[in-house]
C-alpha cells in the first residue's frame, strides 16, 4: 500500500510487525480490524494493494504461484446471463482480476479456500462475474478480455512474487435466425448421388450443423450412406427408397438451436423393359397372318414419378402359313402272282398328291389281299413255270440263295487277307528306314545336319558380311552373365541384329513398288549374343544426388546382389535406370525417375509421425506388364508401379506421369486402371475409375492436364492410363506420337540399315528407345519428330525418298505401312520398321535422304525425317541428341534432370514451395465455408481442380489436399507468387498475409 505497511496473518495471529518494530499483542483483534478497514479504504479508491512482502512465519508457503485453473480462451455470455471467470492457484495469498485493462474492485471477487485432504495443500480460488453490459461497453477491436494476477509472500522483503494467467476472451453468444442457404426439395434417380445444400446462419461461436430426417437425427457414424461435408451439406452416396423423406438442416451453438425449412427427397425409379416373350404361332392356318410378341415395363416398374419405358410393349410381324395338302390314294397296282398259300396282292400309294404341311394322310389300307381263283393255285414244291417248262421253281430259288451266301463269305476273307498283307509291308519298311538313318545326339544336331545339306545346294552370297559380336554383360537383373566364346552372326541383306526386328509380309508382288509392305509387331530376340556392345559409363556418371543422406551408387554389391531391402521386393524385369526410391519421413519428399517424366510426391503428413518408410516408384517397360486392350482402347501413359504394397498412409500421394493424348483434337474417354497382383506375377488389370463418372466411393482423384496426369491415391499398386475415342467425324480423338530414326554404328560396306521407331509422345517412351539403342550401339539420325495419329483405322505410312547418288532402296521396299491396330491398341513397346539401302558406288560415303511419315486419308498429319550422314567421317548429324526430352505441352511440371546420373533420385523435402506452418494456417482460414463463397471451393476453381469437387468435400481438410495437388502440379519458381495473386483475386488478404509472413525467402 501507499504507507509501505505489510502484515502477516496466520490461523493463530500472535504478532504484528510495523516497520520492523516488535510490538507483540496476543489476540489484538482491534488492531487487526483497523488494518482490514485500511485495505478496504484503498480498494474503494479503485487501487489494488501492493504485494505483501517479508513474512517470517515458517508456516506460510513460499514460492511463485502456480495456476491450476485459468480463464478459458473463449467464454460466452448466454441470454444476458453473466459468465463466471475463475482462477485457482497455489501458493497464493490473494488473486486479483484485470479486465479490459482495468483492475476489478475487490468487492466483485469471490474468494474460496479449498483444502486438499490428501495432500494438506490449501488452494485459493477466486472468481468474478462478467455481465453483458461489461462486454457491450468495450469498443476496442481486440475484444473484452480478463486475466488473473496471483500474489504470494516471500521471506526476503526486497522481492515481490506474482504470476499472471493467460488472457481469456469473453463474447456474447448469439445465433441468427435466418439460414444463409436452406435446402431445397430434390428428386433423384435410384442409386444416384444426392446433395442437399445448407449454409447455417451467422453465429458465435460458429454453429455446428446437423440434419434431421422426418424429425429424427441423421447419424452418419452408423449409416455410411450419409456424409455431412465440412461446409454442412448432406450427401447421400447412393439414393435408395429408404432415403425418401423430409430433411431439415439444423444449426446449434451454446446460444441457440435453429432449424431450416424442410426439403423433400424423392427417389424415383425409371421403368425398364422385361425380356421379349417368344413369338406366337402364326394366327392364320393357311396363307398370310401375323405373329406377336410382347414385353412388360416391370424390370423395374416405374415408381415415384419415374419415366415409363421408352418404346413399344408389343411387336407384330407378318407371317405366311403354307396351306396343308391332304393325301390322296393313287390307283391300285395289278395283282401279283399267286403265292404258295394261294393268295395274291395288290398295292396303292398315298402320293396323288402326298400329304404336305401337316395335311391328313390317306384314309384306308395300302395293301389288298385276296384268294386266288380260277385255278391259279400251285403246289409250292413242284409248281411249274408260267411258260409250262415244268421246272421246280421253289427248289431253284432256295439253291440260288445258298450260292449268294458262299460268294459273300469268300469276298470278306479276301479283303481281310489283303489288309493284313499291307500292314506287314508297312511295318517292314519302317524298320528298314530306322536302320538307314544316322543317329543324332539331340534334335538340334539333326536340324543342323538338314540345314547343312540344304546349304550344299545353295549358291554363295557374295554380299554377305560377317561381324563378330561378343556377349555383353550388363547390370540388368534380367541378364545372366555367361562367359561364352565370340559368335559370328551373319548380317544378311544389311539387316542388323537389332533385338526387335519386324517380320515383313508383302501385300502383293515383291517387285511392285506401289504395293505396301505390312509390318507385324516386332519379335524380341532374347539371345544376348545378338546385341551389339554397350559402352560402359564412367564413374562420374554413376554419382547420385539426394536431398537426404548419401546413398550407395547402386543397389547391387560387387557380387550383383541387391543392397536395399525394398529393392529385393521389386520385379526382376525392371532395370535399375527405371527405379527411384528413398526413405521418407513425416516431412514428405518427392521421388523422380530420371528421363521418364514420372514423379511421386509424398506430401507432409502422409507418413505417420516418428516413422520412416522406404517408398519406391518404377516404370514397367516389359510388354507383359501392359494391359491387353480392345480395338478401341489405347495406352496413354507408361505403366508405373508404386510400392511397397500394403503400406498404410495417412493421406494420399500424388503420382505425376506424362500422357500422349491431344486434348485439343477430338474427344477422349479416359480411365485409370490398376493391378494389385504380386510384383513378379502377371498383372490382372481392373478399371478403377473413368474420368467424369466418379462417385463418392471413388478413392482416387485424377487431374488430367494438357501433357501430365496427376493421380491422388493412398493405394500403392500398378497404374496405367487408358483412353478411348468418344467422338466421331472431326471430333475423333487424336494421339501424339514420336518418330525417331536410328542407324547402327557398325555397318557393312554394301548395305546400310535405318530403323524408324514409332512410340508415344512422352519422355519415358522415347527414353525406352534410347536405352535399347544404346545397348545395340545405335545412333540417332535426326531430332525426334512429333506426329498426330487419329482414331479411325487408317494405317501409318512410311516411305524413303530423295536418296542421294550412289545409293538405292533394296528389295524395292521404299514404302511400308504399320497397321493401325499395332499402333493404337498394340501391346508392344518400341514398335519400329526398317529400311535397307544398298550402295551402288563404293566411293560414295555420303548418305542423304528423307523419310516421309503420314497417316492414310489424313494427309495433314505429315512429318519428315531428314537424314544426312558421312560414313567415312563416322559423323551423324543427330548424335547430339543422345539424351532427349519431349517438349512440354503448356504444363508446369517438367523433368529437371539434365544428366543420366543414376536411377535412384530423392529430392529434398525443402523443395516444397509452401511450408507446413503456412499450410496449416491456410487450412484454418479457407476450410471454413462462408456466405461469400471465397473459401476452398473458389480456390479449387481458380486452380482448375474443381472437376470433381466432392472428392475434396469429403476430406477433413479440403484445403490441405488442394495444396498438396498444387505442390505436385506446380514446381516452377513463381508458383507461390501465382498462388498469392489468386488469393488476392479471391479477396482473401488474410491468406495472402500468411504467405507473405511465412514464405518470404521464396518471394
């Protein structure tokens, strides 16, 4: 206090000290009351007593006060009812409140001493009441607030001990009456999604949205068919008849509970036809009539206003019934001779006319028998012939039957003997042939012997060149090292052993230049002796740069064994140059396969905090890994494998691949396929989703840009993008291809072979060709050219033209065609055809020509490959294109690898443009929906990722997933600046301020 007086009170006051003077009085209640009235006087003046310092009583607790209860960060006054602000501390002699910068008078305090019976500690609890008037009378922007100050004594009079609590904000709770947006009635077809929109009224604290169906709460935890988005909308995943009813949107906070008007959800069922019945019989028994068949609209029956079945319920077709023809007897035949039993017969036939078309058969018998009369009966044994010769007819007939039996038996025996003789002769000849044949140790020797006999009759080919090729040992896991002797492989007609040579079928005569050559898909040659030597890389080329700790230069040790645990799980047919992997923590990172255009972005928070997971991404270039396509489907991307399988993620990853679809030409129907089979098993591909047909059950989101496809998924497996043409005429889809021409580094003095590859227009497809040609020792003749290939069944034509002097096209094969289906829906990589040119002048070392490539009936899609080569100098104009990339088609994501420095690349997580702190603040700002609509929905619209916005609406933080996709799509330096400009256009300066504060170094 102002007098500098301090006092000490215990449970049994015995001593009062004034300025150090010892005045001792027992039970001096009068003096104590005087000091109490003095304190109340100073409090009445609006001041607060200074801390009391300097007690020598050992029973008084010492030390700085510690708070056990502090003011809540946000307290609300409900319906003019004062709110209680409470503080509890120990050790403390008193607690004072300061609200809105002013000390609260002690009269407003409520003090309570609480004794803990277990510990014997006496806590001091002080509270005040804040009214609605107190808050309304405060007009500053920071809002009305209160804090506590706890005081305690200390034996050293020079030290004042006090502690402040945190500030607690006091608000007046309210909830407006009118909803910003109320749900409206909707009718939906059964099994289709339904969305009821609701934007709650403004309130403090922000109200919580709930839904009622027919007055009962909608429980989204028990019924998975219901989803309440973070902005309050009710989503019915698949509408069923049980979902029909009146739905009411509700909002509630501590102040009030409001409900909107009801909206009726009607689920209708469109009618469907049953199957057609069988055709009825023709209603006419003779001549023209009608046949009928019918169907009913009961599969299903229309319900709740559903449309009736389109079309007719019955069909009638004309029919003709052939009239029936009743049979009529012919005339009787003449009587037969009299039989031994003294009877003779006559017959008639029912053929005048015969019964037809279900006509009635003739009525009566066809045989008439009567007794012989007029002396016609004869003795059966000694009956004479009709001419009166008197021979014994019956006996002779019996003898004739016996002779016929004997003749038949003799013929049967003769046939049996003949067949038996033929079998014996064949067996003897077979045994003689076995004795004459030379023995071979195996079938291959027999085949070689046969070939040698054929070669003896062949004329020698003086143009044949023999090149010695040694076995090449590479680091691919598919190659088995084998020390074999050099093999001499003849190069017939100038064709190099390229590993994938096409077989050529002539459409007509060989010597006709106007007839096309149809090229079948290439057949892979697996023999390692047929490959040209592969130049070894220098040690400097094997260095690997990583944002994390240094890694070995290869996942193989000196013995060829894999060093990484995760690499042991990879498919054995994937080359190391096609894999990227790394140890990823909670902070995330980005994996990139060099020269492939394939990225895998692992955002922050995808891996559980404290865990480290080894994640890899690989490109599968083997033909067996590709999906089998129909005639209308085509591959738009490489097959990409993400692993390991079964890894549980906290949020989706973003896979970025290049595609070869031209979105400017025609219409596409794009689908994402995946396969979950084990790595070394043949993949079983299944359609995961078709773009534009997503539902709330779809677990991935696909962003299809001009040249890149970004797939957000938390499921690690094989992925491929497949497209189909959905347009006709001028809207037929168009695919972009790349043409690359190569020639061998080793060539004969007579022939020169040119290989022209036709691959998809993406970095990975072209890099696959480059890798294959590097193994074969091939060289690039001209910069790869882009060509458009339209759906419609027209073949791709290639012709070699303008050959320089001293050269000509061999075998008249200057024009070739690649069938449409081999390019569009073929299942082969590195598709190519070959041109062989023949040297006429041995002094001519310069080769000049051009190869025209175009699609039949689409002459506008034409490309020219220009070839200029000096064989003597061994200099090819195109060899500077040893490492190539395709030009991006207006995309922000490009490959940033400028050298082939290895296949294991892990980018530093710091390459993320937006820090984790800034992202969390942006989520807190933009996740909350508002009436202006400039929240995360408008952000998705500005970033062009609103194609299927329900994917983000079902997430706990839509903004976080949108920004993760933004990081994967935009890696340019100006990405954050562009994002800030978008936020300014949206009118969210608060979000701009967060980026300016957190992202200063990037700007």
